[in-house]
């Protein structure tokens, strides 16, 4: 099992919406697509397929 976790600091140039948009675009165009991907623009999104899982979550934390 592979598990990837990324925590990214966003700002005025790299907004959460822009970052998610780029990830969704990549997931739609990679050879390893997630066929049921129908992202609804929320900051809390979960998709599980056979051997894949995608979770978008806004932790809204600053340190």
C-alpha cells in the first residue's frame, strides 16, 4: 500500500482552489485516472475506487 500525504501552505498566489484545480486536472489526465472523479469544488471531498483513494480536506491551521 502506498500512502501520500501533503500539507501545503497556501497564500495569495497559490490558493487552495488553484492547488486543488491542478491536482484534479492531473488526476483526469494521467494514465492512472480515477474513473469516478466528479469533484464538487468542496474542501472536504472523498473518493474511493478499487485500489485508490482521494481525500481533499481543509485543516485550516496556521503554525
